[in-house]
């Protein structure tokens, strides 16, 4: 009888390990400060992981996610960049934190990271200063994607908050009131 109990315990433990290994218990949560849902753990296709590892061999703190519902102002403003089938990965490299998106076929889609406002291209900075006099820049995200680069700039003036999407040459793509 004791042997049967031991066998059942071992079999149960093996089944639990197999479930965890297959990510069958992967939960869904929201990323902090975002409405993007992400699975705690996802199975990333080998080709996607290989593309990332080739491009960023020294990356650390690597965490993979999969889009589930990305209907927001980005999907409408930048059609084609956000696909619910894409994977994205957060990681650190060269003392910087990044987020990079990949298609299911392993193609690079976009990379974003936060930069200091003094790293904004002169034309973009001039446009922001001329168009939003009195606002201070609080945060700048640099987004690199196939065919371009843009800057997502959070600005503040008193209680008024804006998020301005601007290109390197100073073209304003979108302004969102963050009130």
C-alpha cells in the first residue's frame, strides 16, 4: 500500500512538472502602466528566439510576451506595426532597457527604449519647443521600426499633460491629451 502511495505521489509530481514545462499554467496579466495583456510565460518559436539572440547576444533580464489585445491609439496611429500575432521581448543591453517586437516568422518589427531629452534630434526638439511653449519634457521613448524612427514624448505644463509623437525631422504625427 505504501508503495502504491509513493507511486501516486511521484506520478502526480511528474504530471505537475510536465504541465509547468508546457506552460499550461501560464496566467494572463496586464503590463504595468499599460492595457497590453501579456502571458506570464509564452512559448516563443525557435526562429523568433534565434533572431533575437543573434541580434542581441549580450541581452540580459530577457522576458518574452505575446500580444493578446492591442486595440489602442498606437494600433490606429501606426497600422501594420502592431499585430496580435507578434511577440515582444523586454531586456537590458549596454545598461539600457529595451522592448523589441518580432513577427511570428522571426522578422524584426520595432524596438523602443527611453532616452534623455537632450538626445532628441534638433528638428524634433525645435518643433516641440515652438509648438508647446512652456511645456517641459518628462520622458522620451525612441521607436525604431522598418522605414523610420519616431519619438513618443511625454510633456507637462502645470496640470496639463500631453503625449506627442514626432519624427526626427520635426513632423508631428499625433498629439494625445493625457488629462
